[in-house]
C-alpha cells in the first residue's frame, strides 16, 4: 500500500510571479503558515537542497527534515523528494503550473509516499492529514500571490519605508519587488555593507544581478578572485 494525494488551485496572477514566489524556498516561512524555518543548504543549477522546520505540532514536537527539489522552468514543473525521510519510507512531490483558458495559473501538488511501520500514522491517516492541510496552504498561497499581483504599479516607496533585512549579513532593503510595489518583472535593492561585513553567497536562478557602488569601495568575489569595485562604478 502507498499514499497518494493530489490538490490544485487556480491563482489569478501572471505565471512568472506564481513561479518565482512559490519556488523561492528561502522565503517559504513567509508563504506557508506551517513552516518556522527554511534553510538552503546547497544549490546546483536548478536543484536546491534545503531544510524545513515546522512549528510545534499539537503534542509540542517539532518536525524537521532535508528535502531536495529540481525546478524545470521550460516544462513548468518541479520534482522534489525528502532526503531525510523521517517517518516516511519515501516521499516524492510533483508540482505543475498550467495556464487556465479563462486566465490565471493552475498550480497542482501531487504527493506519493509510504510510511514506515514505526511511523505514528499509517498511509491512509497521512493521506487524510494531507488532504486536510494542503487545501489550507494552497488557499493561503493563492491569497498572498493574488494580493501581490493586484498591487498597483504606480505605488512609490522610499528606502526608509522598508524594514531592513539582515539575513544575508548586511543591511538590505528591497525597493522594487513584488512585496513593495507589485513588480513582477524587475527587482531592485539597496545594501549598506559596513566595514568587516559581507553579503552571503546566494543564487539567482532566473535572472542576472548587477551591483552599483554609490559610496565607498566593495570587494566582490568573482570566481574566487577578489575584485575591488570603487564608488560610481559597477
């Protein structure tokens, strides 16, 4: 016996926005209500390995595991599986994104799994849990993305209006993005890097990144070679 679930929802937003938001694993704690932590541990092309940590369950237990997912933009699908299987013998997940005739994107989740004999629930009980929880999470995702898609493109913000993000090691404020002005095809941020600070290595799978130094100097690691970028250059 094995477990199988399939859930889908139509999101009234451009495909690229739906794809970018739902595949930004590092920010899944802001997209899903069930995750307390999402940590990228490795990237290799379109494949990402990451650790997810859930909020405590009804018994106070915190579940955490490592998964790996491969995003296939050309075919608009994602294949994932648990590396640390925990109570599962295996867990395989498939996401697909399809344009709807009347507009919007249908995002579908398919989960195939089998529980270990020592697991606290059997296959059918896990099916029931997922069939209860998945629609809740899909609706949360739908509302958040549709809110971003509906943001006016004429909105303006100042750097001081945006809370700084220091998760990468320096003060970064996103001025142009989905959450600030509803942008779906452009991204712009301002970083303040104090002496001795650095921005952690990260990855942009579907876009290029350009840096322009306004003041001071910045040392950039290019293919393991330090390159000093002075002010008024990029």
